[in-house]
C-alpha cells in the first residue's frame, strides 16, 4: 500500500489544524453559514437530512486493516455505530456533530486518511479496479497510476474551482470493473508494441444527462500521463459551462463541442504543455510502484473442497480468479437479504479488518458495488475465512446477483432525494429470496437512485430504478438494459412509473419475462439486448 | 400553518421552533404565522439554529404534520432504521411519515 511521505502527512495535518480553526470561528459566530459552507464542503462535511454527514476519501478503494479499524472506531466514537460504503469506493458517516469533526479528522490523519476533495468542484477521489494487483486478467496494477494522479490532483491550484465536480477512474484490464466509461475521465492502461501507455476516455457520466465517454486517444506514453490529463482538464476549465450548473460537467462540453473538436483542442494544449515540461520524472512513478509490489505470495493448495454446499455456493459466486494460482480474491457482501446496501456496523468493520490482517496481507478494498474485497486470500484459508464471515452474517453468496443491489442513501438520509431507495432494495432482495427466483437468475445488476443525480448508478443497471416525486408522493421509474462494464450502455425507461409496492412487483414481472425468454447461457442483459424492450413493456403495462 | 425548522449548529440535530426556543420534537412546533421570517432571521443571527426554513404543515391528531415527506423524514429519522429514530419503541411511527 502507498505510505505517506512527510509532505503528504504535513499537508493532511495542516489541513486538520486549519479546519479546527474554521470550526471554532463558525461556532463562535465569526463566520456565517454562507462563509463556512464552502470550507466545510472542502473537507467532506455536508449537512444532510438528520445531521452533518462526513464523506471520507478512500483512494482507489484500498484500505489497510489499521485504517478499517479506525473507520470502525470513528463509527463508535462520533457516529451511531455504523458507516455507509458508497459507489465511489468511499465511506460516509451520517450523524456527525460539527463540534466533533476536527477531532474525527485528526483521528483519520493518524492513519493517513482524510476527507479532502470529497466534495466541491474539484478533482474527487480517484477510483480504480477493486481487484487491482490481484486480478488474473490485468496488464499491470493500475493503482500506481491512480496514485500518481491523486498526487497531481491534490490541492492542484488550477483545478480547485472547476465548472463542476470531476471524477477519474483508472483500470488496467479489458474487463471494466470500475465503470470507467461513466467517469469524467476514464483511463485504461494498455500495451502497444511492448510499451505501456494509457488510453483516454473523456466525457462520461451519469446524473441527469448520462453519457458514455468516447475514447479520445488510444495511447499516451506513460511519461506524458500527467501532461495529457492536465490538457484534458485545461480545455474543460476554459470552456466548461459555468453559467448553468446542469450543463457544467465535462460530458456536456464534449457533447456540445463534439468529441473531435474537444480532442483537437486537447492535443493543441498538450503540445504546448509538453514544451512547459510539467510531467513529474518517471522516477516518481517508479518510487510509487514500489509501494504496490506484490506481497510475498506462497505456493499452496490450488483446489477447493466443495463438499459443504453453502461454502461451495459462496466460493462459486463470491470468489474471483487471482493472478497467483494458490490465491483468490474474496468478496464480502454487505447486502444481506433485507439489509441496507453498503452499511456495515463497527463490529463488522473490526472483523473485516482482522480478517484482512489474518488472510489478505492486511489489505481490503471498497468496491463501487458497496461490498468489500479481501484481494489476496490463500485457497487453503478459504473455508476458515468463510466460516468466520458466515457466522458474522457477512457470508451472503450474492455477488452480482439480484440481491447485490446498489442503492444510494435516498430520502432516508439525503437532502436532495425525491424518494427512498433503501426500502425498495430491501423489499426486492426479500421478495427474490422468498420466492426462490433469486437463485435462478444468475448475473443481474440492479441499481437504485433516489433522484436524478444518479449516485446509485441506475442508468447503468441491467435493471435500474429511479425515484421521482409525483405531486409529493414517492414514485419509481423502471429502466432496463444499462451496463457500467466494458460493454457499457445506458438503460432505457420502460414507461410510466410505479408506486412503492408496484415497483417491487414490476421488477419481479421483468425477471419473469427474462426467465421465460432466455436462451442458453444468456444473462438478463443479453436477453434484453436480443429481444428488446417490447416483451417487457407488454408484461408490465400490457 | 407555518412551522419553522433547521439544524442545531453544533450537533446538526433537526430542530423545530416551539415558540420560545428550539425543540427536537415536531410535536412541540408552533404556528409562526406572520412572524416566521422575522424569527428565522433573529434566531439564525444569534446562532441558535443553522440554515432554518419555513415548512407548510397541518395539524393532524394534535400533532403538526409537515406537508412534504422530506420534512416528515427529518422529524422522525431514517425510516429504515427505526432504532435510530426519535420513536424507537413505536412501530407505527413510520406510517406517519409515509
Ligand atoms: C447524501 C449525500 C449526497 C449528495 C448531496 C450527492 C450529490 C450528488 C449530485 C448533486 C450529483 C450529480 C452531479 C452532477 O451530475 O453534476 C451526484 C452524482 C453522483 N454521486 Fe452523489 N450525492 C450524495 C451521496 C452519494 C453517495 C452515498 C454515493 C455513493 C453511493 C454517491 C455517488 C455519486 C455518483 C456515482 C454520482 C454519479 C456519477 C457522476 O455523474 O458523477 N453520491 N451526487
Ligand atoms: S441519487 Fe439523489 S437521492 Fe441518491 S444520494 Fe444522490 S443526490 Fe441523494
């Protein structure tokens, strides 16, 4: 894992002191809320429905056991014993007191964590593949590149007041596990003629105008990665629509300007920047890489005893092939049937931290699907690990199944929400567990947002649900056919929305159409793409 | 009726204007009528409340019920965590919200 150097630590510590002073001045009345709000937001502190909410950055989703333990302690000390893991691979706390926030941030800083740039119109936490450094199919570990970009984008003075928030994802395999093309910039590390470089996708996003990012450059040499990123940002910073919040994201600029013209301007700026020599020396990248070297993998058992059927099912669904044949990556589901997607209690966090220390070289990862990964688990340890998880209610075998729902906080917590998302996800997972259909559906990604901002990725759901306000009553639109993966597509609305009970029925009806129509080996998404919307509409509204 | 709400500056707790000060319980909320804006300005300036606003509400069973579901969620707490609401022992409380 990356370790802070003295600069990193100094910056984070200084930020805690600065924020402590700002909070004191706010509480003493020397700052008005209008003056204070941008300051607290720069430190990830929002005001939500019930209290202040703090969003903590987890760079590319990677956490050490010690960091996970502190996240658990924070939940107990400053919150109500739990936290919410989010689609941006971060964690949010829902009940923070303003007067406690500086102490909380000092606790975070002690384990090299912070909440900087988790809000505001800046470059946000950089996300990546949750199996990075472990995946059998990756070209290289994408995290050193994500870390380089994190360092470049942290406190970058030119990009602190962009037209709008800015999100970057970095992957290094053809399978996209990070929704890369739904980011403002998606970067894929690729190989060309034996040399590593980066393909750039720019202008993706969700929100009210979802877009899939077009590829604007096939190959940027690694010693020009930061320079090219800077050029992409500069053109956006210059022309992005500051006049209209709803048109301010880079996706709108790329769309309105046209990908070709945008690319032309980026290339022009890039040529200019190359002359300026802003790229950090490659030695810096090499230095960063040393933090992400493989742990000391050992050869061991390669086969798994699957005689226990519950264990076998979990292995089949929740473990993923590792680049070392004596290891797998194991996914801890935070989606028990009827539970709140992404919520974990402090006890669960402590347990996950202990298990990471014992079985995964002290490392865990937050997935954008709101689950936790232990990236490097010895096959020989799997059964012991599963037993511990199972006993703690963390052994749900449902990765990418209908019960593995992404849900944003919705109207239960979020001040921008139109409708609740969590209860819908709870009812759907309960329905499909009770009727037994859940186990027959295979991969089915269901994603729910409580408003058009799309924090729950509903545009990218095989089945998506969007909460809307219909004359003061919660109403839900159903969408079909989205994907955040390498076959990215945007889901389409089926038709008129449903009320709370109706949307759960509608999802079941949709699943039934799939079960009736599917051909051998087809996932829900494949069937939808083959047969189109009509049979689903017929069944839903017929 | 017009009731007033906001968050406590220090703790972030949801609070309601009870005629003399700020209460955590919507049951205590009073009709601020024509005074609403004046009270908000005075209380916010004195830092007795943060980002306050006026909420349309009506009396139902003797309790002010905010017109918008968002303020009813604020008044009770998250519907998915009854244990963390202001009425953890009352399973019916959520019906009031929805
Ligand atoms: C509760 C406080 C939250 C607030 C106020 C909030 C606000 C927003 C807003 C305004 C947008 C739309 C931005 C735009 O299109 O310009 C957005 C998008 C998004 N948010 Fe949130 N959000 C919240 C929580 C979350 C959570 C909990 C997650 C993860 C579960 C999340 C992840 C995202 C993602 C992935 C997007 C869409 C991607 C994009 O277009 O950038 N947000 N959020
Ligand atoms: S999608 Fe809307 S309701 Fe859900 S967290 Fe984002 S802003 Fe809130």
